[in-house]
C-alpha cells in the first residue's frame, strides 16, 4: 500500500512541475514588460496606473486584456488609431508576452 502512494505522489508532483514550467514560459517577464511600457510610450496614453483617461481605455478593466490573444490583437495585429503604430514596432512585437505579464501583474495588485 505504501509503495502505491509514493508512485501516485511522484506522478502528481511531475504533472505539477510541468504545469509550473509551462505557465512560466507563457507568462513572460513583468519587469521587462514594465520597462517596455514606459519606454515605448504606452504610459503616455494609458497612464502609470494603466487606468487610462477619458480618451484612452483602462487596461485593468478592458476585456481586451483578459487573455494574451486578445491583448496581442489589440496592440499588434488589429491596433486602431494611435495603436496602429505598434504593428511595425519590433520591440513591442517581440516583447508582447512581457508587456502582457506586466499588465496582468498590475491587475492582480488591485
Ligand atoms: C498615442 C496614445 C497611445 C499609446 C502610445 C498606446 N495606446 Fe493603447 N490605446 C490607445 C487608444 C486610443 C486605444 C483605443 C483604440 C481603439 O479604439 O481600438 C488603445 C487601446 C489599447 C488596448 C485595447 C483596450 C481596449 O479596451 O480597447 C490595449 C490592450 C492597449 N491599448 C495597450 C497598449 C500598450 C501595451 C501600449 C504600448 C506598447 C499602448 N497601448 C500604447 C492609445 C494609445
């Protein structure tokens, strides 16, 4: 009986570790994202708290920041108006996962 338990335990912790590794890869680096957010001008429009203003959407509450897919679409692939400039911004394109991690980290602090 004891042996069975340890096999089950090994399998469960293995699955758990794979899960951690996968989420770490998908999440990007929030500290790098913060620098991009400041240097690439996001802060100028969406604000230091990401809450925007009358003219600019609030990134904390926006449905477009609910997933990395929606976020990438809004910023890179389908950006409208002033956001269209990021379609050709390599730093933003390659750092999109880091930017997203930064936005998510701000959301969870609320
Ligand atoms: C010049 C001002 C400006 C800058 C700079 C800017 N944004 Fe925006 N952003 C906007 C405006 C205006 C919209 C709404 C566009 C629309 O109607 O689709 C928007 C929309 C968004 C959205 C979708 C939110 C929603 O609810 O529509 C996201 C996400 C976003 N911006 C993230 C960013 C990030 C990340 C950066 C930096 C890489 C950035 N923005 C830089 C003005 C700006």
